[in-house]
């Protein structure tokens, strides 16, 4: 009898945040083992919940959300997003330039499916949020990873980006604030990226889902708001999943800015794909306008004394205090991306490293190559657990590394 196998399109597609190590953790949970899940930035899992007005708005929208909406989104939601774009300094974004989606994840897939033909090239950062690489590959695109430089605080290396542009390159991706590094890009870096895109007639996809989760008095600058951005087609991705702690609601949007008349055919392709999935989650769309106009901010969590700030401080001090580990201090989001001394620990396989730690200490993390980083010497920690839990995890990591060497396995 025929054996049914997955399509060959998936052969080079991965999403290790929920990959084999996470599957092993799920098997352990099924056996009754308690696992601390530090593989996803899921605030509610760790008791960081949405503001009450969001929950109230969802209850109030239940009946109104029973029918399909327009395929590109509810007008009031798109209008609120356009106003938010204007507040961020983006020029010319109207409600008609906004598409809502079931989280940014869905919109990444839709926007790339509408753009990439087989063999078209796209520049994506390394390390990256792996959905970008996976979605582009599944579309038949060829991904070229440009370097983000750890020595400069994980900022994009524009010279490396420039060296990788070819006549086949259609677009480049910016993830700012960055996942997995927590880096925040200054205006001059973004201006350099936009200039490069203008010189090579590229689309810029700017993933800004963490734009309201910035610490240390820093300010997020939108790519579409810098000098030169009006001359480049920029697709900006954002949503409420992280800023309003409602990841499970699947509530995202994307906006088109710059010379949109030149992209009329491409945007029509996006509209077609949006129509094929009918519409985004309607109850979630119905809370967008209220969420973007209510005087709410996650700032108290991000200021000194606030929960996320103090957790960031705790995990950074703990990681950099363990012999053989180092880390750039993140400025935004929920993640830190430590570096492992591969010689000290004999590391040849970072996936094995996080799997060994999972087995021995029941903490689930994601290895660095899961974010398309080329060397086996990094891993990502989600620092959403409360301080007492983070201190316990840090103690487990220190104990684990005291005797760990891949040449002889975990000690």
C-alpha cells in the first residue's frame, strides 16, 4: 500500500521553537514530569494577563463577532491601526493600507506567498524568528541570512547585507525589537537599511510586534518612519499578542507604506490570499480599536521595579555570572540569547545541549541554530517566569554546566 509522506516543500523548513526538543518535553509531561517551558514568549503561561478592559471588550464583542468580516479586516480596527501608524511617524497609511490577521504569523505567510516565485531571494537576519525563514522557503524563495553582530549588540551588519544582494533579491526582513536577541535598533541603522533597499529596489518587511516592550528609557523607531522610508515599499507587522498579553487571541495586522501604487498588483495578491482564508478572528479584531485608544501601557512592567524589567535583570546577571556563558543585555521583548564557550564544554551540537538540560533539569529552552544562527554556540531563554522561578532555573543551569561536556555527556 502507498505510504503517504509530507511534501518535499517541507524538507528544508523548520520551526524548532516547537520542534523535536519541545516534542520530547511534551512526552515527559505526559509521563507526569513537571517541565518549565522557556521556549515560547507566552505571557499568560506565567501569570502576566491582559488588562481587564481587553477581557471586557472580548466578552462584549462575542455576539457581534459571530459573522465573517471583510477579508482585509473590520473598518474600525483598520482605522485604529492607521492612526497608530501615524502616531509612530509613518506617512500616508490609511485604513485601506491595513490588513488584519490571525496574529503576525499568518500575515508573514500571506505576504510572502503573494511575493515570492521559485528562486526569488530574500534577506533575513541571523539569528531570526524562524517563521520568516520557514515561510519564505515554503514559498519557493531562497533565503540569504545576513549577519547580526553580537559584538555590536546584535545590530544588523549592513555591509554583509549589501554583499548578499543580487539581481534576484526581492525583499529584506527587519525584526526590531529582535527575537531572539532582544536588540533594539537605532534610527541610523534603520536609515542605512532603508537606503540599501532604495538603492536596490527592495521591499522591506519590518516585524515590530515588540515595539511597546522596550526598557531602559529607550524608544522604538519604526522602519517606516525614518528618513528615506517614503521611497521604499515597507510592510510593517504588529499586533496585540505581546503588548496586551493576548497571544492566544491571534490578533495582528500589517500596513503598507511608501510607493504603494507601484505595488498595486502585489497588494492585490495579498488581498486574494486574505480572501481565501475568509477573514481574521472577528472577536479579536473587535478589540483592536479599544486597545489602541485606551490609555494603557505595559510601561510599569518594563520600568525598574516592574516585573519584566526585574526578570530581565535577574536572568542577565545569572547568565553572565556562570563560567563559560556570556550574553548581550537585551533592551526589549522577553528573550536573552546567551553564548556558550564551546571549547570549555565541548559543544558540537546545540540541540543536544538543550535536550540534555531538559532531561536532567526539566527546563525547556531553544537552541541557537533553531533561529538560523550558523554556529552551535547559543541558546535562547524566555525570561517571563517570576523571579523565584528564574533564580531556581539559574541554579539548575549553573549546576548542569559544572560537569557538562559533550565529549562525555551530561555529568
